[in-house]
């Protein structure tokens, strides 16, 4: 369950004196030489992490988050948990106390600091992948519809294609969104004039108190690239979508068309985080940036895509610092030349 090499364990023991307990808050003590490295023993001031033994899923330490973000940038997370089920999530919230946490799905629209995340990362990438069989019914107007329950770790592309196999229409427009359903819900992700919020019947989450809570559509507010949830925080585990029945072949034709447009317009051959800026009212961020000749603008190994100006790509070993410098330059230039303050769509973590 808790996988560490003997070398990692030895170095961690030298730092903490307590095996796999993590030095969240510590101060340096006397020096020690371990595996040729001069390090300091730490006098830990953090609570016990024995509760991790209760987790049924996988637990890893010092995982580089660059492996889990679509732009391939990010330093190590102190601890990462791949929860097996809802009970694992309830255990996390029961015991983690004030420990900072980050929920990670497919890692799109995410920019993690080069120094990583000092806290706990809950990764749904390896679980919460179930799409239940839809429940068909007729609405008050006699239209054929269905309720489709989907877990938060399901990729949006897979969800759209699965819905098409059941001849369910609407979310085929979202097939090009690179993230998972959970992330799409948090951001009210959209494409081709559609947003995920249009199709939500209910959302189920594990709150920060460990309770399982189902929120109806009326309790949610879907704004442009942001969903407002009631107080309670926590982690989304599933959602119920309300979709209309359509013609399967026509839906698959739409999917092919939307994926073709995405391939032609977006820099899919290089790591990127998706759209960096929100579109201002009546315009697009990409058009504004391109109009200023900023396509190809580069800092380090990060560059504004020459294919789509609202994308920043990683050409090799770009850092979060490189990306931030580009973002700051774009915002400053667009404000000076157009008088428009571009808001970021990308989420910054520990930056």
C-alpha cells in the first residue's frame, strides 16, 4: 500500500527520525551524513500520520506533480493518496485536520509551483471511473431523456463517447475538453457554446466533515468558467447528468467534427494546460493576444503557441516561473494596448 524504496526510507528517517511521518512543520537539528549527503535531523512539530494505515488505496511520497499535469510542470507533493473509494475520502477528511490538500484529476488547467505542494494531494486519476447505465424516461413534454450517473474521475472525452453509444445528445460538444468530470464541474468547463453546467441534475460530494452530500441543480450556480457551491467544501465524487435521446450516428459525426476542429486549432502535440485566459465579454483572449504579435513569445522553455495564442506550451523543461512571466507579460501588454484586464482560467497552486 505504502510504496517506498529502502533509500527513500533511509533518507526520510534521517530527516525525521520517524520513518514515513512527514516533517510538515519542523526546525533543523544536528547534522547527519546519509548516503553521502549532509542533511539535518529535524525536530518535528507535526501530529502523527498513523491514520494513513487506514487508507485502502495507494499512498506515495514526494511524487513529482509534473507527471500528473497536462503541461508537465510541478515539483513534488509531500504525500499523494489514490483513494480506493468514498470511505477513503471520509478517512482523509476525518484525520487530515488543517493539513492543506489539493484534489487532482487529469491535471489540465493547472499550474503547480516548481517547489511542489506542501501538503496532501488526493488524486482521483486511478479511481472513480464508473459510468452507470442510463435511466431513460419521458419528460412532461413527451421527450425521451435519460439520467446518467457518472463518477468524478471519468475523462470528459470518454464520457461524451459513452453517452453517444447510448444515443444521448448534448455533451458531444464537450468531447475535446482534456480534463475529468470533477474538474470540469468545478470550472463549469465549456466548448463549442456548451457548458457542463447545462446538463447537471445533481452533484454528490464528500464534505470536509466527511459527510456524503447530494446537491441539486438549484443549489448550484454555474457561472462562466466557475461553479459556485454551497458551503461545506470537500471533493466531488459523482454527478447525475440529464441528457436528451438523439440519433447515435449523428452524435458520433458531431464528435468527429469537434475533435477535428480541436486538432486543427490547438497545440495538441506539445504539453499545455489548455486555455490560459478567460474570454472577455464580446471578444476572445486568443484574438487579443494574437493581434499584439505575441504568438511565439518565449520565456525559457515556455512559449505562447503559434497555433493558438491562448495556449502556453512546454517545449521541453519549462518551469512554472517561465509560465508566470509569460502570463504577466500578456496581461500587462493587453491592458496597455487594449485596456482589457485578462483574467486567468488556469489555476495556480502554491505560486
